[in-house]
């Protein structure tokens, strides 16, 4: 039985008494039974409240743990992506440096070693 049901039974007994459809002893018996049910249900609710609160607290703790783990996972993914990009930048930089050195050697062969434009910067700017 729900608390609302017990409260409704109490109200029905009171209404029946006032309306004259129930005699005083029957209405009093129904109201007393409903009142006892209300007291029992409230006692059960009070008895279970700590375990409901503990379950609620456990749910909140689990939710927070999941959120923390998801954040840590995202951070780890970002760090891994950053490291992979750093590695790729190093490879590209190495390739660029090799290509610039080769281009400079070709520049020297075409223009001669005494050229006034003997700068790798000039080679880089030529493109």
C-alpha cells in the first residue's frame, strides 16, 4: 500500500462520517486503520531513507568517477595526438632541411661558389 492510498482511505472515512453515509464507529475504525497504515508506511520510509541516501550518494560518486575518467581519457588522447604531431613535425623538418641543403648545393653549381647570393635564405626565398 502506498502512503497516498492510506491517506485517501483516511479521508474517505472522514468524508463518509461527515456525509452521513458511515456511522461514527465504522468511520472511526476506518480512519484508525488508515492512520495506523500511514504510521507504518512513514516508519518504513524512515527506515529505508539511509539506504536510499547511500544508494543516491553511490550513484553520484560513480557519476563523478566516470566524468573524471572521461576527462582523463580525453587529456591522454590530446597528449598522444600532440606527441604524434610533434613526431610528424620533426620528420617534416628533417626532410625540409635535407631538401634545402640539396637545393643550396644545386644553387652553388648553377651560380658558382663566388656568387653574391650564396645564402640559403636566398634559396628559400626564391620559391
